[in-house]
């Protein structure tokens, strides 16, 4: 099982069995997953099983993580590092519950995972971002990821951003 990651404000820990409702609050919300939210709790239950199984197969520190603000009970988001499907490296993904958006959690959690992967020599780290997703575009700008082209993913054209060394992701 993947290890926990911690930032000043956040705890990133592997998703646990029984957290379907917390995951569904994020992945079932069409305002968060606007390209195709999880249709119901049963589908989210399957998603949770899949991401937990896949995460078990990744190296320690990689996988899917529930994001919690320290001192709070609510899962505020989900972040992951999974093998990049279209080449070498690791894909970074981040999704924040609607009630927790606008607080910098996606940037903070992503920075932690990028720094971890690159320090472990596991780059590049790739983020696929829809061109019209302004909040996500803002995250990759704050992380100072380099634009590396475009790619069709899930039948949608995405911008590709990448981090290849720690120097860009270590800035605050």
C-alpha cells in the first residue's frame, strides 16, 4: 500500500475501503468531474475498488490519495500519481470537492507528489488538462509545469504539462 504524504496543511493518504461516499462526493459531482461524473454510488464503489487495487501495484508513495485538511474529518479532494498511459513517467491528477475549491489544495497536494516523484528519479510527471478548465490551468501555472503539447484523451483534446526536474516544482 502506498505511503502517506504530508504538507503544512494537508494529509494525503491512500483511499480506504468504505470511503465510497467521500469519493462519490467528488467524482459524482458534475461541477467537479464535468466530463463524466460517476453516475451513482455503485459505480463509485467499483471505482474505489479499482483505484485501491491499482495503487497496491505501484511503488511505495505512488497511487491514489484522499486529501484531508489536517484537523478536519472531511475528505477535501483526491490526488494521484499513476503510470502515464501515453509514454514514460507518471500522470498527476487532482480533483477537489466543490466545497473545498479555491483554497490552494490542488496545488499544494500536487506539488508534494511532484517533488516526491522527481526526488525518487521517477520523472517526468505529466498532467493532462482540458484547455477550457480554467481552475486546472491555474494549478499547472502555479506549479510552473512546462506545456509539452496536446493529446486526445477520453475523446477530448487535452494540454500536456510536465515536470522533469525538481527545480520547477520546488518553488513556492
